[in-house]
């Protein structure tokens, strides 16, 4: 009887659910094809060391060159890739590709790669990172991994163990989008990050809200005393840059310095061929 009733309810809601499920399934199928047919590419956005006044490295940002929809931004497909688990093979592809590119850059220039919480849950992420470094012939010191609060929120002992293991072989670990979550300060105690990326929402407010400058100053001071460096994200104006210099920020990244560029454009930016 319950079964019959359940079936009736299901039929009643079917049309609306069908649309959502099919849309999601469509993106999922598209993503599977995209992985198989190599429709993904990496864009690279430099981060500038303010003390040395030179490019310290590039962040790898995934792009989907969809045959019909054109370039799709990660905000539109990374969540689906995470829900379906496809972020695991996609994330491995990003890591391998990023390490291969970086191996061609001059020695001190680093590459940073964004990792999803899902890669820590289902993937053999430390082994994947080590294999990507080895196969590319890239020194671990030249790789940075960017994680968000979501990774530490999982609060599994294995997540911390994985991060410690990677840090132990020389890979740098950065906390991305700092200040946007719930208890960011707690995470600074949970793990010794090499770098804190100050979320671009604080940078955007620098010229208009005095409290944003106070917060940025507090973060750089805190990071400094914890032995961590800071990177300000989303720097778009000279005025913001001046504030960030004044606040003692280590590195800056944003459209003012450069938009994300294709892999071929990296060498010329470094003064190479
Ligand atoms: P994120 O890691 O915080 O990356 C910074 C985002 O801000 C990038 O957007 C970048 O293009 C954009 N951006 C940089 N400078 C400026 C600026 O001056 N102004 C403004 N308005 N935006 C700026 P993008 O490439 O669309 O990536 C969005 C997010 O998608 C990333 O945020 C990251 O969380 C995620 N993502 C990108 N690539 C990957 C990847 O390979 N794996 C995973 N798991 N996530 C990725
Ligand atoms: Mg990032
Ligand atoms: Mg960020
Ligand atoms: Mg951000």
C-alpha cells in the first residue's frame, strides 16, 4: 500500500523533477565527453611578489571550451563536477597539466593549483600530486595547492595527514578566499599554511570602506606572526595596490597585474621567448 502511494506521489511530482534531473544529467554527460575529448584548457594568472617586484608564480584556472557554448567558466561546471565525482579525474588532469607547464618555466617561478574538497574525500590526492610532480619533473617546492575552508570543514584526520605529508615533501599549501567563511581563524591554528589568500571582497572595499583596510592590515600582521605570507586577490586599481603595499601584503594578484592568460603567453611575461 505504501509502495502504491509512493508511486502515485512520484508520478505527481515527476514532470518538474524530470527537468532538473535531466538538466543535471545533460551537464554530466557533457562533462564526461569533455574529459574524453580534451575540451579543457588551463588559463594562468600571475601573482606578483611586492618585495622583489617580480612575478612569483601563476595560478592555474580551468576553462571549458564547449563546442556549442564557447568558453564556460569554472563557476558554472565545477559544482556539477563535484556532485558527480568527475572533479577527481578533472582535478588530476589540471594537476598534471599545470605541473607540465611549470616545468618549462624558469626555476623559481611557481604554479598554484586549486583543489576541491571532493578530491580529499574520494581521490588518492597525495599520491596523485606526487605522481604529477614526478612525471613532469617538477621540484615540489614550485607547486602550491590552494584549498578553501571546505577542505578543512570535513575535519577528517586523513585530510590533515594528507596536507602534512604534502607539506613535508616541500609542496606549499595556501588557504584560498580567506575571510569569507565561518571560522577562518580556527583553521589557521589547525594547519600551518604557507600562504593566505585574502579574498577579493576585502580588496574591492579597500578604497571605499576604512574597515576593509583595517581587516587587511590585521590579516597581514597575523599571517606575518604565524610565519605565513599573504596574497591579495582581485587587485584591480592602483589605489588598491598602494593600500596593499602599505598594509605589508607579500603578493598581489588581479586584473591590474594581468588577467588569466593562455599557457603560451606565460613565457613572454617572464621575459622569455
Ligand atoms: P579562485 O581560486 O579564488 O580564483 C580567482 C578567480 O578570480 C578566478 O576566476 C579569476 O579569474 C578571478 N579574478 C582574478 N583576478 C580578478 C580581478 O582582478 N577581478 C575579478 N573580478 N576577478 C578576478 P575563475 O577562473 O572564473 O575561477 C573561479 C573559481 O573556480 C576559482 O576561484 C576556483 O575556486 C575555481 N576553480 C578554477 N579552476 C579550478 C580548478 O582547476 N579546480 C578547482 N577545484 N576549482 C577551480
Ligand atoms: Mg584560487
Ligand atoms: Mg581565491
Ligand atoms: Mg576568490
